């Protein structure tokens, strides 16, 4: 798909939508249409991005067909209530912010509909488009790694800071991001969590992922093979070491924030769309949800 052939309709225009808008404008892709509840509230920013077609009704926005793809940036607890209606109204590619659903039952319903009707639906997990993710993938193709990962999930702090309605849904809104990153790297499928004290483990013969609710610190992970040690900090910092007979040698450091001025992963994700290399991932996320659903937060 060439840049000039991408004419998006944005449903919702909050902070995340604006991060995508920055990348699109940089790539000279004009946002054709937008749909929000309060048009007057967003008038200034719509003028900034020169968005011509503005709606406060999803049905009208879709039926006018002044777009060839749709980006969904609705609040985390609204997407699952609207997505099937949107899918039924158009055959255009749909790129949806997470979480697409807040239960395994709902993601299964959406997955069934998408497959039956051959819809093009993509969930936007931008961290899987980090440059660091690509580096980890390239190493994993050459080496077999043992993974040890630690994820402190600040449940109470996140609920207080972001939205009280996140209670009971953080695992789909945030934890899905972290686990999808590691699950897809290690090709982990359908693991059930094992609770030990207050912590939760996901384990198989090559991986151990510890989630520690309301703990301090930041995400860390070590990938170790016979030849290399890859140390990942916060998903945005990667240190690569080579194992020698007399110890280990530092090879390289990657900093995700040093690549561009955009939110990490977004530029690569949009370039993937333009090159038609983005794959629909609803079934993949359904499998992930099966591992998420028994978490007790």
C-alpha cells in the first residue's frame, strides 16, 4: 500500500490517536475523516491537522465512505461494545487500539466473526514493532534462548492514576501488552498462570515469566543461549553480551527512544501497514487471553 493510498478515518481522537497523527503527518498522509462525541471540544486540533470530514455519529462517518481504512481510538472499556457494529458496516481494514475486548468470551466472539466474514482487523500492539523487538527476533532465529522475565504490575497505582474502572481489567489493558511481547518472541501459547504467594508465574521448559502485582521496580528480562546473554530493561533498553571462555564480552546497547521523536514502535507499525506486511492478530490475542483470563486482577 503506497502512502498516497492511505486515507484514514479516526474514530476517537485522544492522546494515543494524536501520537499516530504525528507519524501520519510526517509521512504526508492526510487524515481524511474523524468521529468524536464532542466536535467543538476538538475543533482546534482538527484544524491543526486540516481534517475536513468531521462527525459525531459512527454510523454516518462509516456510511459516508470518505476513507479506505479505519483507526479506532475509543476508551479502553468502549471498544468491545462498538467493534462488532463497526465490522458489520464496512469491509475496510480496521486498526484498533487495545484492548479489543475485556474477556476471553468477547475476544472469541470477535475472532469467530472476523474469520467467518473475512474481515481485516488488526490490534495495535506497538511494542511488537520496536527496533529492539526486531533485534531480539533476529537473535532468536539463530539461537535457542532460555527466558527469565520479571513484570511488576502496579495495579493499585494504575487504577488510581488512570481510571478506577480499570479494576479487574488491567490484565487485558496493560498486562496483555507485556505478555504479548514475550509470548510472541518465545512462541509461547496457552500457558496457565501458577500463583505463588502474591506473585504469578507463567512457565514452560524455555521460559519463566513472573508477574508481581503492586511491586516496585521495572520490567526486566534475560535471554540466555550458549553464545549470548541479552539483557532487556523496561522493554526500551537492550544490552547484548557474548559468552567467552574467559567470561562475557559486551557487544552492543540499543535504546528505543534514540531512533526517532515519535512514540516508540508507531513509526515502524505504520510503515508495516503501508508495505502490507501487517498481519491480522485477533486469533493470536485470543490465545493470549486464554492465558490471561485466570489472573486475579
